[in-house]
């Protein structure tokens, strides 16, 4: 607060405005605002002094400079924290577009990717309008690209998945777009798949079942990497099992119509090595089989034989 009390924020913003083309000033000025914005009161003062505009202007001016881009994105992360007004200012000042541009421009720079992803996630959290704006600007694509490009970077994987989670939460259109894009680009991030499944559970009556089936089918295409990990396999079947056991008749019909029976039988044909996995799938089939039409459908795709086979495989 001491810096703010002696008009330090105004001085920093003035420096950013006066020396727009100077890389060092922009880098250090945005870094200062990042640190100052950790305080609630300072966040308000920075916005009132034009700090948000200065940060976004710096992003636009220094598109190719990785360090400036990282510091600017970090400043927006903190400025957006628990401040609807600041988030609105960022959005209305083309902040979403410049954030997506930064991520596109520097796909290999983990610093830019990490703070850029965090900024998008923070803007998407609990705000339907900003969820739509981020998707429209290409935010889903850049977040998925980060997952695919940085498979071994655990922190970045977590940050990108969290941002996608916020984009999908309560927004079935975004959730479906994420599932489709992830499948098309062959992204198999376990955290992403789990997130989509949980999002689907919360939106079952709004088309969420289709998202759950899409993620399950994606898991099937990558079953080899999942077969050695019990927890991953359990996550893979958990969503569908819940839908079948606790869903109503319409939801169960939606499962059938979106290929749920075929998806479950396909998993069982892979002979999951852990009983905790195949038992849940068998329970899902058992619930679905309470409807006579489903019994025919299960038999037609080899469901009866594969259930028997799994039980024999487990020694029962």
C-alpha cells in the first residue's frame, strides 16, 4: 500500500504511457503492476488510473517480445482477480483478443502460455458472456494447443485444463466444442477428459450426456495408455455409470442414442485389468438392460458375451 499512497501507481502508469516503445520500461512497469495488483485496493486504483489500458496497449505494441508478453499477461491475471469491474474493463478493451493473440504468437514459451491460460481461465470463471467471448476469439483452440504442445509440463497442463474447465462450466456449447476439438486434434489429457465428464454431469439435462459420451469415446481411442492406470480407467467409466444408475428414462435414452452402449462394450472388450473398472461398466449395462429394447441392442454389439468373458477373466 505504501507505493500506492504516494501516487506510485500513477507514476508507473505514466511511465508505461510515456515510453510505450521501450521494452525495458514496459517489462518492468507491467511487473510492478502485477505485484501491486495482489492487493484488493490497489487493483481498483490501477484500473482507475488507466493501468488496464496500459497493459493491454503494451501487449499490442510488443507482440513479438516474449518477456513483455509474459509480464503483461501476469498483470492481467492479478488485475482480474475477484473483480467483476476489472474483468469487464479487460474484456471491453480487447483484452481477450490480445491474450489469445499472445498465446498464438508464443506457443513454445511456457511462461506466456501459463499466465495467458490463467488469465483466460480467470475471465471465464462464472461469467457466461466472457465464456462466449473467449470461445469466439479462439480461446478454446489455443488452450487445447497448449495441452498438446506441452505434454510433459505438469503445471501448464493443469493451468490449461483449469481454464477449459471454467470455459465449459455451465456452458454446454463450449463443453461440446472442447470435446469435439480435443477429439479431432487427438488430445488425450486425462485432466481434460475428467473435467469434461464432470461438466457433463452438472449439465445432464442440457445435452451434457452427449459430452460425456464424446469424452468416453475419446478415451477408447487411447485405451492402451489408460490400461495401466486404475484411477484413469475408473474416471473413464464413472460418468456414464452415474448417468445410467441415477438418471431418469430420458437420460438413459440419450445415452443409448449417443452410442453409450457401443462405447461401454468397446471398453469391456479391451479386458480392463482391474475389477473396479469393469464392474462399473457392467453395472451400467445392467441398468440399461432394464429396458427391453436396450437388451436387444446390448446383445447385438456383443455385450452379453463380453460381460461373461470379463467375469471369467476375473476368476468368478
